[in-house]
């Protein structure tokens, strides 16, 4: 005769949760080093160092618009030089823009300057939100393995994609440049 135990389902659920947690940790770029850009750079450079900056704006009808341009500083300074900056969009709703300053808005005097724009929208009766959540990832490299390594950085940054910073769609740009500090490593929670 088979006996019924409440411990068996509990043990199974704990094992399942532990396996799911382990799989999610192994899937993150910080743990497994499986990021495609990082892997590609590692083939062309001796060392790749990753830094990031989280952006999180949620603007409602009664809130102020967000319009800011940033220059980020890594402290302590990495040993290598900046290869390229990537914009990983996590969530975007409503009226928002991000990336490098487009030429039609004027040239930027600082090469690594990028900006965000998040605008209020809706009415008092129909209050809508504009949300922008993203991680800006900086890739520093040192020790090129070949002559084409520098070209790789320039090619990746020049790609005509929002992820490479070429998707800014707002019609204005902040004239106040805010300096902020980069965080070493990959973002821990990207969702």
C-alpha cells in the first residue's frame, strides 16, 4: 500500500525552483560570458571590460518631461579604451527617445555623449504614461589581436540601429550635459 506524503510535492517544487534559478544565473551574461558582442570583441582583443548605466524614467501627465544628455565616467578608470556603447532597451512606452545626438540637431562636441527624452502625454481625464527603461552598456578593450580590431569597434558603433545609439527621434536635445558614474560589470536585474 502506497502512503501519501506532503513532503514529496514540496521537495519537487524546491528542486524545480533551484533548477530554474541556476538556469537563469547561467543564462545571464555576467555569469556565463555569453553576450554576443562581448564574445565577438574577445576574439579581436586580449581583454574586454564591461561597464553599465541603468536608465529608468516613468513620466505621467502631471510629471515633468525628461530631457538630458549624459557623459559617463568609469571610476576607477579602466585599463583599456572605450570601444563602443550599446543601448539595451528593456521597456519603452509612449513618447521617448534615446541615443546619440543626430546630425540634424547639431554636432556633439563630446564623442561619447548620449541623451534621453521622455515626454508627458495624455490629458487630465486620460492620463497616460511614457516609460523608458534601458541599460547603457560600455565596452572597454585593450590588446588588439590584429589590425582589424579597431575597425571592429568603429563598425559596431556606426551600425544604423537603436542598439548602437542611432535611433534618437526627439526634436530637441539637452544643452546641459550631466556627468554620471558608470557601474562596473553587467546589470544584475535587466527586467
